[in-house]
């Protein structure tokens, strides 16, 4: 008898003896219906069609494991066992808190007042504000300075200068593209308003908590509007400037900002300068109170209306930073 004949004989014996074994009352192992389904003679009801899942008993921990855990099994927190049904409140490991993000907006306001009465009637007011927003993707800066001065009922100054500049830095590069706007008002000049808009590129040499050095170059156009001024038209011009800040100590800093605007076209050779420098002293760090001592210079190579080219003012102001 070969191997194939032996296998056929075993199969025939199994088929012949299976009905006899079942007739003698040999039952399948316990729990078999949980795996292969209910018996054929079982009634068709919801409890038989959808039986409860088989629950395997949990092994009790050994005494050595209980000694290793200081808390009983009932006191160990489980996921989803919080009082409010939350997930993080019931984790057995602490969840770290998120770090505080730096505030994107910073700025401040300043003002100064000087007056006299008697033989000389004098009143001088200077005020302004600045606002900055710096994020990973962009930087925005704006400032406004206003000066008003009278002496013996005669107007000496009534001027305002507004600047706004936005920058989009290149990824992982010290360069950034910028767009800038400047609005200038002066009652004693040949114009009343001067508006300028510019596009260009800036380069940041340093920018940290102690010092900032930034250069910029670009081009744009300016327009002068007002009584007795030149023709109402746009004049192309370039712009070159820098921002500088140096922290001398915890309470003293030096600031300087300057821009030069050379004109193009038929007014080539004319230019103007806007510059400002100041020392800043922190009086009260908690409230952000600061004292500023500085200079502001406005120079026009062709001011018009018989006014002087250079207009230099010095100031002392009290400010609040936030």
C-alpha cells in the first residue's frame, strides 16, 4: 500500500466514525458558539442573533507587581476616566503646557510741551506715536510726528510727518522686499502736502535684542500738493536709508533713522533728507515710561517759497512704550 492509499483509508475511517461519535453525546468544547455561531436548533431571537462579546478574564497581578506599584489598581487613572469624560484630564502622564507666543504688536507714544508767558508768549508742542508688527512672515512699521509752535502770536511751525513701511523677508536670507509710504504736511512750505510711495529691497546686518542695523534702497515717486507749490504731478525719485538701534545698557538706548531722496527726470540733482536720532532712557520699566532727547532734520535742496533749506529741531519728550 502506497502513501496515497494510506491517506485515503484514514479519510474513510474519519467519515464513518464521525456520526457514531456525535450519536454518543460527544459535545464540542465550551464557548464554540461564540466563534462558529449558534446551533441549528437554537431559536431565532435578537439575543441569539446578536450575542454579547466573549470577555476573557483578566489575570490577577502577582504580589511582586502589587509591591512595585504604590497605588492600588482601582486608583490608577485610565484614558477616558476623567470626571468630565475628557481624554487629557485622565492621562497617567502630565501634558506639557504650550509656550507663550511673543506679542506681534509693539509701539509707543510720546509728547512734549514748552511754554512761556510775559515779555514773550511762547508755546511749543511735539507729539507722536509709533507702531510695529513683526512676525515670521512679515514686518510692518509706522510712525507719526507732529510739531506746533507759536511765538508772540506768530506761527513758527505747524508740520506733520507720517511714515509707513511693510517688509516681506526672503526665507533664510537677510534680504527683504519692502513697500513704503510717506505723507508730509507743512503750513510754512511752498506746498501743503507731499505724498510719496516707494518699492525696494532691504538688507538686515544685525537684528537681535541688543542691536539692529538695516539698510534699504529703492525707487518711487513723490507728488507735491498745495498753494504756491510746483505743478501737481508725480516726480520720480530714488530712496536710500538705514535704521540703527543700539542698547547701551538695560535702561539706555540710541536710535537713528535716515532717508535720502534723490530726484530723477527734469529735476535731477535735487534731493531731500529726512533724519532723526535720539537717546532713550527708561524711567519706569513696569509702566514703560521713557524719556527721549533727540534731533530731527528736514533738508530740501529746493524748498521754494523763499524758505531755508535746512530745518533742524531738537526735542525732549516723555513717552510710554507697550
